[in-house]
């Protein structure tokens, strides 16, 4: 039985791509822009349930992995480490920010909502990765 259409490596590459995507959205939200915009139905659902069902939502095209090989994963990892080391916001600043940035399905989210989304999203894919590893034994 196949757990996912993506390999373990492709799941990992997707997590790195998503981490960069969310950092971009956080940077935008931290500017204070779009503070009067609202979250959509799917965003409210994710914030309430804290869960992403498997296989329900198609992946945003720019977050589809290329190969899942080290050739694609390592540069994403290295750039992410560099970007994270340069962040100068505190958690208090993130929580206080009223700016928002847009997700294609969930609409506008604050920086703190993006952090929550990232946690839910990563847990979703880590669960899939555990199941892939388990199925390969």
C-alpha cells in the first residue's frame, strides 16, 4: 500500500519549500500591511481544528517538490538556516503584529496565525513521513 504520491525525500523537500514560503508570508505580515483583510472559511477551519486531512487540498504549485534528492534539499536547508539566523523579531512582536499576508486558500492570516499554520502543516507531513518509513520496513 502506497502512503503518499511523494517519497520521503519529496516530503522533506516540500517542508523546506513551505518553510521558505511561510517566512516570506511572515515578513509581509510583519510590515503591518493588509491589517483590515480577513481569513477565509478554510483558514478558520484550520485554526479551529488544528488539523489538515490527508489528500484533500492540492499543493500550491510553487511548493511541489522537484526531486526529493539532496541536490534539491540541501540548498533549501542551507538557505533556511541562513534566513532563520537573520530574523530579528521576538515572539512578542509576532504575536502583537496586526498585519496579514495572503494564503491562496485560507486568505489573510496574521504572523501568529502563520506560525500556527506552519506547526499544523509540518505535523501533517511528519506524520506522512512516519507512515512512509513504517511502510518501508
